[in-house]
C-alpha cells in the first residue's frame, strides 16, 4: 500500500507545534472545502487533509506515526507491521465498515495506510476535532464505523516481507561494489504486545523501529524496476520466523540515459567545433577515451561507441551513444560576436 506523508499533506515540518498544525489544517480545509472549491481535486484533497489532521492533531496517533521514522516519502510502498492484519476497514462479511462523510456527502473511507496503522485505536463514532471557520463547520467531517476484530491468527510468511525502493547510479551497477542499504523495520513491540500505554520499550506507541544497514551486491545486468530478494532481512514475528527484503531497483543518474545495456551521454561542443570537426576527451565507465567528431555535425546527432556500455546477459558490453549538444559560450568577446555577425551576413 502507499505510504502517506501527513506532514507534507498539511505543508508543515515534522517538528511543527500543535498550533502550527492546527493553523495549517484550518487554511487548507477552507481552501479545499467542498462548498467553496468546486474543482475535481478538491474532494480528494479535503479528504487527505482531514485524514492528516486526524493523525497529527492527536498526540497518541502522531507518536505512533512518528515511530515509523522520517526516511519515508509519500507514494512509497509500505507494509504494515505483522499482527495488524487482524484490523480491517474495507467492509465485507468478516471485516469492518467505515464511512467518511461531510454534511451528508460520502467521501469514502480512510486510506488503507491509515486503517492498517490506526485500526486498533479507532472506536465507534469517532469525530475529528470540530472548528468553525469563516462560517463553515470544519468539524463536520465524521467517521462512523462498525468494527469487529477478526480472530488473531498466526501471520502468513509473506506478511513479514518488506519491499522498498533502491536508488542506484549507473556507476553503482558497473563497479560491482557492495552498496550500503539503510532501512528500518517497523514491528509491534514485544514487551507490550503492541498495546502501547506506559510501555518503556516503545514509548507508548506500540511499535518499535529497528534500524538496519546491510551490504547488497547487485547483479551486473540488473535493469530498471527489477526486484532483488535479500533472504531473511524482512520483519520477524513472535514465532521466530523472518521475512525477506525485496529491493526494487530505480536507476537515478544525471550523466547517463539507459536503454537495456546501452547508454547515452551528452557531449557538449561549440558551433565552430560542430562546423569544422574536433577531437574530444570524454569520461566513460571504462575510462577516459578520445573521440573524433566529424565536421558539420548537427546537435542531436549520436556517435556510437561500441562496447562501452553496461554488461550484457550473454557476455560483453552494450554500446555508449555520444549524443552531440551544441552550446554557445556564455562569455563571448566583442571580436567573437563581430565574427558571428559576419557569418550571419554571408
């Protein structure tokens, strides 16, 4: 499921005070109020704003949310701690039902992320803190729920797996050196069984964040979006089992574009070099090389350099495409400008 960055939704810092959170909520709630804002995105925004305030405006919920750590980003894949699969909010025969409405308008339920994290804390007939602003009742956002806990069952092994994104550069893949991966496993506190309260182990949140750092060596022919499994580095449960860590590879590189084992790199040249031709020394994954750029080369034209790309599955390497980009020097002398004028007159 998708991780929700409630601080980002309200536009406040993680150390924001209660007053700052409340003020941000009031401003956004008025901006996206369904009776004021008739745009298509307003309803969804208004729902997210109220969900964010439901968490950050409550000390206990905010403490539990903060226990997840600050390394998460909105939109990332998130898996709830083991044991929380017993709380459901999706409706259904053996699950729960929750509606979220404003002035009789059905806005749908809380997000799956909210429900998996705070399902045990939501009692029937819960209501966000009411406030009247500019004639609009922002306390009208109500949640009505009928909850029925399922029987506590031994979690499935896949519930202990953790999936996260791993950003790497082209050089990380090519060098074949172990990459240091830092992450945190969020697990129910074993001392208080996730109940929180006055637990000294988890600080009353019901969760414990266990920071980890491991070395990972990626396959030489890894591709964008490929998933790498690290056995036994997921979450653990009270039965002594451990899940696996799955890393989804995201290639983030400012220097190269990737197409399978082929790479593309921009090479900047000046207009005179494009017209007359030149030699350029460029940096590649395989070391520095000198390339010859022929006369009358146009911007956007590519020179294919064989065997200077990434490793291929069947052995060998892909190609490096040197893509030409003609740039104008920023500090031209008066004499240079006059010469360009003469060229333009021809």
